[in-house]
């Protein structure tokens, strides 16, 4: 009878170790998922900051496009437009 009791205790310990091992496995898996979600959140936050900066620069440029002198400057520099009677100056390329 004593031997049977020892055998029962060994099976109980083995079952408890198996259950504890399973819970540790779940804990490690969830920790890995949590780290992945945190990294994704940080990347999304950085992307949001970049897009916010871009949005503010585009808003400023939009405000400047309502200014006729800025529009004239852009037309002269980027499109090479001139006023009537002006002679365009085009530098020679080396």
C-alpha cells in the first residue's frame, strides 16, 4: 500500500509539472506577442509624427500659395516665365 501511495504522488507531481510547464509556455508566448504589438505601436507612432510634420509643411505651403508674390516667384523659378517686355536670362550649361 505504501508503494502505491508513492506511485500516486509521483504521478501527481508529474501532472503538476506538466500543467506548470504549459502555463509557462503560454506566458512566454503572450510576452512575445506583447513585444510585437509594442514594436508595431512604436512604428505607427513614428509614422504618425512624420505624417503630422508633412501635413504642417503642406498647410504652410498652401497658405503661401494664396500670396501673389510667392506664386510669381514660383512661376519665374520653376517655369521660367517672364513679364511682358523682360528678356529671359538662361545660363549656359557647362
